[in-house]
C-alpha cells in the first residue's frame, strides 16, 4: 500500500467527509437551540422548534443524498444521529 496514491473520486462522488460533518453540525446546532428554548414562552419555543425541525430535515435529505454514492461509517453515523435528534 505504501507509495500508492489515493484513488480519484468518480463523477458525482465525494470522498471528503466534510460535507457530512457540516450537515451533522447543523443538526447538533438545531438540537442545542431547541434545548436552550425550554425557558422561552410557548409561542417563541414553537418557532424555535419549527426552525430546528426544518433544519434537521434539510440536513437529513442532504446526508441521505450522500449515501448512495459511497456509504461509509462516517456518513451513516451523522444520518442516524440526525434522525435521533429529530425524534427528541
């Protein structure tokens, strides 16, 4: 294996884990905002919840789009974590 260069991605394929990490960060941020919103009045708390759900669903769609090209543990984990946070 030494001396071999990393393989080039195929068309439409992303070998970098960062796109998934960015979406996972968006999910964690939405969940954190929801946790902090517990002290807000009901109407404002509901706005935070709706915004968070939309953000998490958007990230799930993006993460799910990455899966068919090259599923890896690094890509599947944020997707499962996103569904978990959406369920909370």
